[in-house]
């Protein structure tokens, strides 16, 4: 797994809320901004799909572009353009038309006062908070977010752990490993204590964003619980157990298209929604492994294979 990309992703996610004050938000009107009479992908040249500056997002951008082209909507990509404040500006100024985003962090960016954490609530809240001229399409089931992860052995040892509620019952017997900021951030130790009454026996800071050092410490039983992103290829590779978060300590982070409404016609909307209907967290794990793992596959090659496998292209 690429250590640099993990650090970039966590920085990208963590910085979004703090930078949100740079964005002026305007409530959307009650009309449908994505109706066929209000947008035309063909009117201003190819639809440009951008991405944030980490591999997973670039892969999804290539998937979006491939799906658009397959639907007859000419599309190109502009990858790794930067963090959220950069690509939202790019969508607003017309240099980019579509970017894959993550529901919870996007809402936190445009509404720093947000307290909604569940998937449905976040998606429902987004339209009214986005800047004028921007919209989101259907959310996928694919999520990339922090998670509490244990080994299969630890899960079995402590009564078949499946959720953080289960973990809370034995939390005081276990050492938790996570990035240093996890100790003080609201979703970290404070959130686990407040929402689940889960206070670990000890906290071990590991500064690789849930990467190889964290996984090694978990497998060596130096820590028994780790904060690892849900799309990490290390999870299936090591038969790790992702504990469910039923009380939503972490914001839902469903992948969804953020679009410039005037550039997205009905054909484009249908193509992108079709991707969302078929994209899963397991897909993201596999795609990341292909691109960031030993194969070092080009994101476009991985995206092309995924589109064919899902029946979106021939």
C-alpha cells in the first residue's frame, strides 16, 4: 500500500472542514436543476471529469469518464487537481464539470455547523447547502471512511465482535492504534467515549494513516484495535474485521458525483447514476489494490476493466 497516498487522503479529508469558511454557500431553488431543459453536456464541449489528489478518487473519475463516453457523452479527465476547496472552485469557474466526492465530508465543507451523521440524512441535506449551480447525483453504497478494525482472532477472543457496541464491552482491555490526531478529534477517542462509552486501555499513536505500520502493529498484537480506512486492501488481504458503527460516530462517506448542473444532461445523469448503482466498497478495495498494490495498474486501465465487468461498456 502507498504510504504517501494514505497520508494525502487523510490530510484531504481532515482539512476540508477547516477550509470550508472559504466557500460562500447559496441555497438551491425548489426547481430541478438537472432537468433536461436546464442542462446540455454537448453545449460547451466535452464534459471534464476532475479528481482530488489521491489514487482512489482518480480511479473513480476515470470510471465516470468511461461511463459518460459509453453513453455518448464525450468526456475527458483532469486528474489530481487538488483538495475540495480547489475542485469546487474549478467546478464553479467551469474548468471542471464533474468530480467524485464523499457525502459526509462534502456536507461538512459546505455546512460547518452540520450535525447529521447518518447516510440518508447527509444526502438529503446536501442539495440545500451546495453553492448555486452545483448538485449531487445519486449516492453509491461505496464508502471510504475511518473504521475500527480488529483481527479475526481478536474478534473471536472477545465474543465475536461485530460492532463498536460490542467493542465497548471490552474496550478497557484493549490498546487502540490510530494517527496522533485521533486522540483529540471529535470522531476519535472523544467520540468513542461519548457515543459508545468505549475508552481503551491505552492509545498508541501511529503516524501512517492506517497504513502498513498500523496493520503490522495490529497483526503483531501490539495494538488490538486500529483506525483503518474502509477501502484499504489490507482488510481482505489479512482477513481483518471491520466493526460496524451503528450509532454513526463517523460521518457516512458515500461516493457520489458532484456536478455543474448546466453541463449535465439527462444522458450524463443516467450514466453517472448507473455507476453509483453498481459501485461498492468492495469494488474500491479491489481497484485500489490494482492501482496502489504490486500491479501498479494505471487508473484508467483499472476503471476500464471495472466498467466492462459491470456491463456498462462492452
